[in-house]
């Protein structure tokens, strides 16, 4: 779920003049090298493919498997087109910049007809955004067609009420919920807003799709406002998932409780800040969300990573643990989940039992989920006040 991918990969050729880079290095290079495209949208999927075990994946990462450098756009687009499914979407948790073996390429081609497409972990909208930039730079017709098919997939996946499921088509269980977690809905809306506004990488898009994107954004905003959690009539933030019919907060995996979630709330507010001419309802929603984020701030504690005996779990292996430590000088921190109604941080392991202390969940989850973060810090300290002042001034 997080961008933990930080280990440097071994340099290898495999027939290409490729440079092995980490995802973090890739995003830095994208800002430095002419002709490079930022790869940061793929970080979460890269981390899951390379660092988290999943026997269900149709190709597994090879030891020290290298990646293309950000400037190797043609090679990366070749991968993106290879992974694109017949329905226009993409499967989640693969590295679009990996230098694949011939056996891996063959397997990917053989699975093209699968409907395993998902928006989870920053997937799918990231491929569309990348293809849009690649086409704007190189004008390859096949790249435009692939981007249009991906954009059409995003539009088709949107519910009539404006939300997006985690998976499409035929989502089941919590995968059918309106999903903010892992940048699902907000990622789609950012790409569609770029398309609707005719941003430089979407200047080539046809008028009909641009209008569909504009309408999708409008309905998405309406859905966001309907999902905002009220406690005793007072607006707060948002959950990771909301019921696709009632808009109520919903749990997902056993350790993801129905709760108010600062990370997702921050991402939602940041997207709403892009909407031109926000109305009174939107302003109330945003002000209330930022006020709740300030209220939910934790002071006087930090989270330390400590050495621990090596342990191998089903999905990951670790030689560390995490502990919460009292520290009056610690920077502000937020928990991942807050109990609705009390604003107490809550945690859960794979047994799904709610806990109020981080130490009470098992080590597998303590080291496998980012339970604390600084997600809202810059929003509430700098970005939102600056934006709010600009809006207030423009309305005078």
C-alpha cells in the first residue's frame, strides 16, 4: 500500500542499454533528463510486485530484475501496451518499467483476455496518464489508441452516482465499494480533470471524450460530498471505502476498519482544491475536513523502527518491528484509522478485532501496514490556508 520500494537494483543489460534504477531514483531522473517521464505514479505497484509476495501473480519478479531508466520512454510504453488487457484496463501490482525476460513477455501476452483489471495501488489511471504524456511527446498513433482505450475504461467503470469501485468489471464484496483508498477514485479524477481541462499532455484529446471527462469529474465531486462522514450532524473526513448505494463508510480487508482516514481525507481535499469556482457546499466540506484533520493530530509521540529477530510471514519477511515512543519534541503525526464518533486511533490485525493500542496487533501487521503518517501536515500548515485565502480574495 505504500511506496517502500527503495533498494537499488543490480545493473543488467538483457540486450538493452538500460540503467537499473529504483522507483525513487526514477522520479528524480524524470525531472533531470530531457525526454524522461516521471514514473512515480507506478511506485505502489512496483513495491507490491518486487517486495510483497503474492502467489496469484501470473509473472513473478526475478532476482535482481532491473528496470528501464525514465528516459527510456519507448521501452516503458512497450511494456504498458503489452500489459494492457483486451478490455482496455491493466492488472495491478506489476512494474511497468521492468526489463522483462522473454518468458515473462510470453506469459503477459497469453493473459491478455483476462478481466483482472483493477484501480488498486495507484494502478490504471497511472498508465493512462503516462501514455498521454508519451503520446504528446512522440505522436505514436498506437500510443494514442492505447491511452484512449484506457480513458474509456475509466469512464465506463464510474458508477452513475459518480464513484469508482476498486476493481472493474464485475466487482464483488468490498471491491465494489466506492474506493478512496490507494488513490483509486482520486487518481481517476485527477486524470479526468487533466483531460477535461486540456492540460498539455491531453491537448490532443477529442472534444467528445473531453466532455465525458468533464461530466465524470462533476459527478465525482458530487459523490465525494455525499460520502463525507457526519458525526452528530457535524462534517468530518472520509473513510477508505464507502457503500456504493448508501455512501456509508465500510470496512475492507480484516485490518481495514470502517473509520475516518486522514490520508484519504487529505488526498480528497487536495483534489477538491483543483475545482474552479467551488460552491458553498464544497467550501463547507473542505473547511470541515481540514478542521477535523487538525483535531485528529497526535502530539508527543513518534514511531520507531527497531531491530527484531528475522521473521517470515506469508506476504513479507522482516528483521525489524515498530513501536510507538513518547517524545515531547516529535513532529505532528496522524494515525491511519480513527474511530467514528470518538476520534480515537484504532488498529486491527488479520483477525479483524478492533484495538486501541498499536502494540496489541500482531507483528505481521505492525510491519506490513503504514499505521501512522504525516499525510495532512503540509496541507493544513501551508497549502490549504494559502488556497483558502486566494478563494476568499477572488470572491470579494
